[in-house]
C-alpha cells in the first residue's frame, strides 16, 4: 500500500510528499465534471470566450442551459466544472461586485474581483468543514485603465492574468494551440479574436459546430459584456469556413 494512501481523507492534511489530495481531486473534478472545454483569448481592444453548449436532456429548454454569465455590465464570466458549484460561485461574485460598488461608489475592477474570489476559494482549502468548489472561472473585462483583461481562478484560489487560456477536458491541447498564436494576438481586432477562440475550440475537439452548439461572448473597449446570438455566432462560423475553403 502506498505511503500516501491514508492522506486523502482530510482536506487540511499534507501527505509526506507535500500534496493535498482533496485539492487535487477538486482540480480533476473541475476539468472533467461537465465534459466541456472552454477557451478565452484577448486582442487589441477585445476579449472573447467560447465554450461548448450541451443540453443534458431533450426535455430541457436549451435557453436555460448556459455557462456564460454577466457579473456586472463590464465584467463577464465563463464557468467550467460542476454545475451547482459554478452557480454558487457566480452568485458570490455578483454579491461581491455589487457590495464593492455600494461601498465605494464605482464598479469593481476585474483584478480586484478575481483577487477577492480567489481569496474565498483559498479559504475553502484550509478547514476540514469546507471543500473546494469543483469549478474554474474565467473573468473578462475591458476598462479604460488596464484595457482588455482576462483572469482565470482555479479551485485552490490561485489566479493570474492571461493573454489566452483554457479549461476543461481539453485544456492542455487548447493551451498548445494558443501558444502558437500568442505572438500575433496583441494586434487582433474584435472579429479576429472571436474567430481565433472558435478555431481553437474546433481544432482541439476535431469537429465543426453549429451556432447552437457553442456559446460565444465578448467585451470590447467602450462597450459592455455581450453574449453573441446564434445568428452572430453563425456569421463567424461561416467566415471561418470561407477562410478554410
């Protein structure tokens, strides 16, 4: 029997090798629970995020199934992982964002929101009465001071700004795709950023999409966070098809 075999019963006990197994299990659950892959990237004045959309049952209204959420008008969020945990974290983000505006009189910067939510997630790894939320959050915004911003928060409470990132079952493959494009991304226009994200998702999944099978959202300098309609998504898919023809 492995020396570490008895160290995964409690979240707050390190193994002799310095590992917290329950936190590692939370990462695995966040990546595999939904079976989805999500990607996001930023350009000159725009950040775009794309994820798969899967309706678990035919009787469910497709309009009620979404992993893209508005936190405040200038900040959007893409959640990947265990659905109830995702919705609980979104509710907490909205509370923190509105509490900040109530106290200080101006909208919360995306960096401050990411840091606050990461702190809360980290506390969940410290006590045996808690458990980490099995979900990964991507936050996007575009303000006058910092320009387009993309942050990713993991179940352990670690957060960083990214030029492009991914989460879910094909996270590593998507990251490899973005690494080949990252040198050119800084100059991408809004349409180019959206197409880059869609093409990344299509490349790692090895399939073509219809507008109803993916969710696309953007935030651009001077405009609020916006989730694209199926018709707008189809337009981008058609443009990509013409580029490949």
